[in-house]
């Protein structure tokens, strides 16, 4: 039993995260103001999908090494939201009680995070452990229902001299 506890302790998430204040990233241009109704499948299966991507750190001295990953992603997101503007909207409920998306350009939630530790703290990335990697996905505070979460929430975690982690929630 003690050996099992020691093994479990070895797999604890030891990477420390410092989360910066979340900001809203809005489309860089005005978008259409309308309401989209979701499909019947979306009505019965409204899931939150948590995804983590790991990007290798650029080679020292390269042009990419001088770019701040978080800034590049924020600028890209403002442009992407012009074309995929429902992702900058908010979920709502119609008078008939059906889920819909209010497309008014409210913005996607974006969080910068700094990490201490090493990539080994995440375990074997070829065999992901959701409980461990889930620590890299921002949890919107005070959520009571799915309506309280923007359709897209992005967290960029940049450990010093390590790969950057991009995680997002997708509703």
C-alpha cells in the first residue's frame, strides 16, 4: 500500500502556475449581430471540450524566438474571430428553451499564464493524463451553467526556456 501511495505522489502535478488577469479578445472588425440556433444534436449533447497543445520552443537566436507567443496568439485570435464570429458570442436560451448563440462580438476569454517546473511534470505526453493536463486549462470562476462560459476560452502557458502550452475550452 505504501508503495502505491509513493507512486501516486510521484505523479502529482508539481508545476506551479501564475495566472494573469483574463481579458476579452474581440474581433478586430465589426461582425454581424444575429442569433444562431444550434442543431438538435447540440441541444442534447452540449459538452465542454478541453484541449491542450504543446509547442516546441523556437531555436535560440531564430526570428521566432524574439516573438512573444502570447502576443502572437492574441493578435491572431482577433483576426480569426472576424471570420468565426459566433465564437466571440455567448450562449443563450430561446423562448422555446433551446440553446442558441448570440453573435454580438463580446469576445473570447484569453488568459496568460507563467509556469515553473519542467515538461516532465506533465508526464508522458504520448499517453496524456487528463487530470494533469487539465491544470493547464483555465477554469472560469463562478460558473453555474454552461451559459456562464464564453464559447472559447484560451490560456497560453509559457514556462521559461520550455515549450509553450496552448489550451482552450470549446463549447
